[in-house]
């Protein structure tokens, strides 16, 4: 996976990388500081299909089959967009848009590219600070997925839909 490759490229064990990453998250610091704390250069980012969560592709397919317009946007490098192009109608990366979450301008761009009223958009994310809170502030339906380090360390507000797996998403949106 991506983080395992990043640890190897940085010359540290995955356990060390994940431990430092978790410590930064728990302190409310930016995860990108991990490389400075470790005293290593930021390794070049890489991505392949194995980096997607195993339930992602099937979820996207089910949503499309149910008639949803599916968009994939996030704080990612532009090259990550290429891996999802065949399953979604709209792709957006912070790198291409030059705006990053949690900036309100990012969510304004989401609304723009979705082409529908904010209340008709569901934004799925694991971070309350970067995903759920800003989506709700923009009038978007926020779906908090409890996975990844942030998904367990941050508690979503009651108005957010909560799921533990993307397999739950289609039913949660009905």
C-alpha cells in the first residue's frame, strides 16, 4: 500500500511511520509534518489500484447503478484522478484545482462541478476537520466513514451520516 511504500522509500519501518503519523494526528498537527519529524525527505508520491480500499470500486458501481451521479474529489495529487476515471463522472484533485480542504473554496468547487444544490450532494470522508465539518458548513450532506486514523480519532457531529464501510453507503443515502 501507499504508506508502506512511503516508509520503505524514507528508510523507516511502516510501524515507525504509522506511529509518528498517529502521534501528529493526536496532537492536531498536519500529517505532512511526518517527514520533518523523521528527518527525511518527503518521498515521491506513488499510487496504484491496490491503494484503493477494497470496497471502493464496488460502492462506486452500486451508486452509479442506483442512478447517482458519482464524483470523486479530494486533497490528492492530480495523478490519482487517473485511477478512478472509468467509474466516476467528475474527478477533482486539490493539485489541479489549486485549493485544498478544509478551505470553503474547495467545497464551493465541489458544488460547482456537481452541478446540483448542496443538499443533493453527499460528501464522504474520514476526517471531521477536513471533510465532515466543512461539508456541513457548505450545506452538503456529510458522511463520516470510520476508517483510517482520523476516522477513529475524531468524533463526527450528530447531523453527519455515519458508516463503517463503503458497502453501507448506498443504503445510508436512501
